[in-house]
C-alpha cells in the first residue's frame, strides 16, 4: 500500500478551487485543457456527475491560468 501525497489526495475540484493550476506552465495548461475537453461529451453536462464537474472545474481553472500574450500583427506593415 503506497502513501499518497497531499496533492494526490485532493480532487481536481479542490485543486481548481484552490487555484493550484496557476503553478503550471501556460502551454501545459492549454494542452491539458484540450485533452480533458476531448474526454467530455456535450450531453455529459446536462446531467453532470462528479467526474464531469471535476474535469470542467479543472479545465476552467487551467484556462484562467494560461496567460499568454496574443500579438496583434498587421501583416500589411511587413510588405516590401
């Protein structure tokens, strides 16, 4: 029997509520959010169980912490 760390014992919902995904790298948060979103079907949200709620909470918190700067580039400025 292995001893679980405190982080492993927390549910994804608890980690999301504690904003623990802010410690991850932005692109890791985006990649993980996409992976999790692919596991959820839209109709799963209608009568969501605990697992679905945990995944949605994790996706939301990861995306809230995926701070990247989107550059607004006008490509016309680079014409020769």
